[in-house]
C-alpha cells in the first residue's frame, strides 16, 4: 500500500499481537492534522502530469547523492505507518517534501501548510528512527509550475521532538484504528451468519444468488441476465455480503444508473438488516452535490458557506456519529451533518472511506476521475461491484469518455477574455481554423488530432490556470468552463485511439464564417473500463436485457474469464401472448403509409380487451402522428401521451392514469422514461404495442460508429443498430408481465420482428426464438473462454453458497 487510509492484517507470526492496522503517512495526517475550513474555491492546481514533471525537475536539480522516493515505515502500538518521502539529502541531513503549485504561494490556505508540515515531520521521525539520527532538517519545497522556482521552508528538529510528534498523531488515530479493527471483526462474524430474509427463494433467484456467490469466491466477473420479478437486487446483494468475510472483501459498491436503483438497493439492505438488527454493516448512499447541497446559492468555502466553515474541526465528531448510525441514506446523513454543522455532501465523501457498502451512481466508479475507483487503488481495497441495470453502462460510459469543444462558445470567450490571454487564445483560434479549413463536408471524421492544435490548447489551459491563480477574486465563469472543457478534451486526446472518433461538425456562423465543433466521440469504452473491472475482486453486471452477452462483453471490456448466466425467468409462456404484425413496415420511408394500419391494430386490440395499454414509438414526432390519427379515428378511446422534458409531477400524472380498473392507451417513446424502470403490475397494464425495432437513426455519426464497430468486432450493423434497438424493445415490452399472476399481450409492429435473428434476441420465455443466434453465441463464448453457469448456478465446481433462509 502506498497512500491509503488504512487496512487490517492478521499477524500470523505472533498470535498475541493480533490484528495490526496499516496506515499511510498521508492518510494518517489527513485524519489527524486537517483543520479549519473546507475550501474548494477554484484553484487551478497542477495536473497529475504537471505534478510528476515538477517533482522530477526538483529532484534532478539535487546532487548525485540525493535519494529520491525513500520508502519508510514505523510502528506504534498496533499501528503500522508507512509511506515514501520525496527525497533525502544525506550530506545535508535534510528530508524534503515537494509540493507543486500555481499562483501566489502566500495565498495558500494555512490548513494546507499545516498538513504539509505534519507529513514531513512524520517522515522526519521515520528517517531518524531508521538511520539512527539524533536530529534532522525537515524541508517543504514548494515548486511553482509557472515560474519553475522553488521556495524552501526549513526547520531543524531533534529526533525526540519528532518522535513525540509522531506518537501524538498515532495516539490521535489509534482509537479510531482500534474501533475499525473491532468493527471489521464483528462485521465479518455477522456477515458469515447472515440469513436470507425470506423463507425461500423465488424462481430463478437462487440460481442468480448462487452464481453471484460463486463468482465472488472464484474472483471472477459475472454477467447475469435475469428478468423482472425474481428479486435481482436482494438476489445479488445477499450472496456478495455472504461471501465478504471469507473472501476478505473490504467494500461492496452497488452502482446504479438511476435514483430508483439506489432506492431498491437501500430497501434490500433494510430487509436484510431486519433479520440482523444488531449488524454493524455500514451502508452509505452517495447523492450528487446538487441534490445534497444545503446552500445552493453559496460557494464551497468558509467565507461563503457556514457548512464549509470549520468543516475539518467538526468532521471528526460527525464521522464518529455517522459510523455509529450505520444506515446512512440521504436523510439520515443529512441529519447527522446538520447536527454537527458540516456539509452533507462532503461528509458523504469522507464516509465513503469508512463504509462497508456504498450505493451510488455509475460515475463514482467508472468516470475518468471517479472517487471510489481512486480510493480503491490508493488504498488497495479488495472490493466487489454490483452493476445494476448494466445495459445502461455502455451509453453512460461513452458519455464519460467523450469530449466536445464548441467554436461558437470559444469565439464569444475571445471577445470577453482578459487582455493578457488574448495572444494564446488567438493562436488557438488560428489552429482551430486550420483544423477544418480543408473540410468540405459539414461533418467529417478525421484520422487524428493535429499536435499543433493540442499544444495550443494545452498552452491556453495553462495560461488560463495561471491567470485565475493570480486573480482569484475575479469571477470568470466562462473562462473556468472553457478551462475544464479544454482539460477534459486534452486528457482524452492523450489516449485517443481506435475506441473513439475525432470528428468536426461545421455550422454557419455570423459573417458567412463557419464554426467547427470538435468532438472526441467514444464508441467503445472497453479500454477505459477494463481496468475498473480488473481492479475489483469480483463484479456482477445484471439486467433483464444483457443479450447478446458478447455485445456487452466486447464493448464494456469484460475480462476474458467473465462468466455468463441467463437466469430462468419466473414467468410462463402462457402468461404472454406475443403477436408480430407482418404486414406493417415502420421503415422510415414506409411510416406515413403504415400509420393507418397501426392505429387500427391498436383499436382492434382495445375493442377485444379494454384496459390499460402502452404504445411505444421511436420518436416524439412519430408518436404525435400516430396519436393524432388515433384520436381522430377513435375519439372514444381515452389516450394520454408522453411529451418532451416532462417534469416529475407530469410523469407521475402519466403513470397515475394506469389504475387497476382504468382504460386507455398511454403513448410513449422507446428508451424514454416510461420504457424502463416502471412497475405496473396486474391490470394496471395489460398490453403494449411497439412500433419499430428501436434502431438508432441512420445518420452520418451513427454510420461512422458502425464502421468502427465493424472494424473492431466484424458485426458493425448489429453492434450499432440491431442489439441496442432490440434491447429497448425488450425493456419496453418487459413492462407488461411483472408478476407470476399477470397476463398480457404484446404487439410487435414491424415485419422485421419475424426474422429469425430478431426472434432469437427476444426473451426465451416468450417462446419465439429458434436456434441459430444461440448457437452463434455459444461459438463466441468458446472463442473468448467465457464460462457458462449451468441452471443450478454451478461454476467450475465451486462450493455452493451456505445459506440459511429465514
Ligand atoms: S452546503 Fe453546498 S455550498 Fe456549502 S459546502 Fe456543501 S455543497 Fe458547498
């Protein structure tokens, strides 16, 4: 471990010694020496690369005998402290801690300086101890990235002074470390004896739970397709908790695409805890800053926000209260934060370090600067991941690893930017113009990004950072935004490859000029996500629509030894009547002609069995056309329709129309708010009509993505259009049968639904598929060594999950 907050280990050589707690110097100091205000004012600190380059510059200026990156460690009671000092000069007997910065050093907050001194003093003691020194010079070296000058602050300390300092800090931490050791022991014992909260598993649930448990024991990733109604959330959380003690899993991250997924996970854990009320399992819900901020009109620093003022002076008590509370959903965390007058959002970030289960959005683990991933690697945590509704991860990850720069915004920034930035912005402007000067089409994919453009962009980023660092009081929202956009773009440009496209879209600007919008468009997030999966001990992706598995495995970058399971659905074919309208074509050129047939089909079904239906279309325009004609022709049948950007209360009103004795047709769009994640059991919904195969629109961008998919996987059309489209269809149709008592009907309105390849992508229990595509999948599985879990959840002979149902 290099920089972690701490972990436990058993001392096998000395049973009396029991468990020790290892903590990194930086983490120890952050725990014991952080004080004062939270201050997140925008200070353009050096990037990681600039920081590393700065360290190298400083150490290269030192004499030959200078020792860099000196590994040190020391013990105090059951605490093992370790870390790496930046440098030691044995001739001067000076240990150095190097910090890179931008702007005015005088303006660095006192609490930052205080923390830096704490670190170097502890390194000072560890050096004195390891080399038998009676005294040592300790130095903070501040290296200015802009001017490349060093400011060195030095003090001389005796070994005994430093020892006392070290021991005081250890003492401050040790009670916490003891509590953590104790917590882990009790937690693991509780998890080992955990009982399933129901008398029995639902159909398919045991199979899923077994598969999750065994993949955790085997330390492999699992992709699980399991339909609605089997209790996936509890069926995945329970086995992973059960495996945590034996597999020495530090944390479980339950990652979701939507808020509703977080609520389901919290409900499942509440249920598990009801049967083990004394369980110390600490559960944390992470909520976005804009949803948890108490003072949205203020800025995150002590001079503006009362909950940032003195944050570090009070966070210790808040942390203690929070870990005692154990269940930390948004409401209870807020109560604790406000009781201790600290910001709830930043308190939740602190508690991510100390919680056993963290429930939050995908981005906390998967995006480029994800907090949970950084903590995992820094602390060498052994984690397990549950990815809820994992079919969403592809689109979400594409967004995380794409970047755009808009020339129109850049032009207006040039008008208002401070004079001192005019030169660099003009240079960037010239490079930007030359990027698309030769481009004759409005949209074009380019093979690479000009290095001259990137250099100018980096320079502008550095100049803006220097300007803001030197003028922290001035408000430059546009400048800051461009700085962040440029930084994101530059970072992604540095790892540009076959996984992404670089395209320029030209639009008309004033004076007959053209604006060029630059986009680094991620197509295949696999190279970015792969390390996120391999950094976990075990990982399960689950969804009702994860077929075909190779599409998700390829695009998301699942490790080669990933296991796949299709859990038996709890429903029977007789519950659902599926009809394909072979005479209707919803191809773009046929849409106008098929409107009449579609409305008549909906009305016919309604007259056969009046009740609540959902009708799905691929766009709002299409929806409006069908709905208008339907109302014209069948004015007696009630209809209600989804509209663009519906507010929360409007969405609720739409769903409230689906009462058990209600009647009518709700018109909605495929892939929209009513096409997944909503639950209308029984007579609240008795059928669905689905027009189109949900295929993404054929346009220049999608076609370019298709070519890229073709080059990478040899299946461009299916990967770009067919699989994502069918996934939406199956999700939408999945609204109809929610329980084993439901009965319903689905009308698939397009002749292409009758094709064998399409039928094979529909859920098996619908009873529609043939065999070809399944054979194809099997072949692909063999080719990529993906193991298949059998219907008993068996995997390579791993032991079954020791379960005691309640
Ligand atoms: S309450 Fe809001 S403004 Fe205050 S520190 Fe927290 S997030 Fe920032």
